[in-house]
C-alpha cells in the first residue's frame, strides 16, 4: 500500500522510484546514487535496522539521506533506527501526510 503511495507522490514531483525487496538488492540500488532512500522499518523482506547500518557504514552510501517510517507506538524500533544512522524516523501517519513535502524537499536539493 505504501509503495503505491510513494510511487504516485514521486511521479507528481518528477522523481523515479525503485523498490528493493532484499538487503542485497537495496544496497545495490543505493550504490546507484539515489536522491533519497526511504525505508519501511516494518518491512518483512529484510532487516531494516541492519540495512541502515550497512548503508551508513559503507563509504559509497553513507552520505545518502535515509528516511524511515514506523508505527508511532514502536518507540524501540524508532530508537534502533536512529542509532543505526537513519537520518529521519517519522511516524507512519505523519510520513503519509507529509510525503509530498518530503519528496519536494528532495527535488529542491
């Protein structure tokens, strides 16, 4: 559901979206110089915390901005993501509501 919202919002601001289903796929796509990396911290296909750690410790991907989103009640997961290096961790409802602004900020930089 969120993938479709992200794709639709990105299309409206002129951004392409590439989805990754595995950690290796995500790291490979991150090395292609993305404007932004968005991580669903509740994704079931990969360990999102380990992915963030890997991206933030790899010299070729550490400078990319990572936005994670999570349920507002999952404070432990939010803290883990921040400690792993996630630049922004946003409650799912705020992410959905502010997605156009988040993407517009990406286009502006």
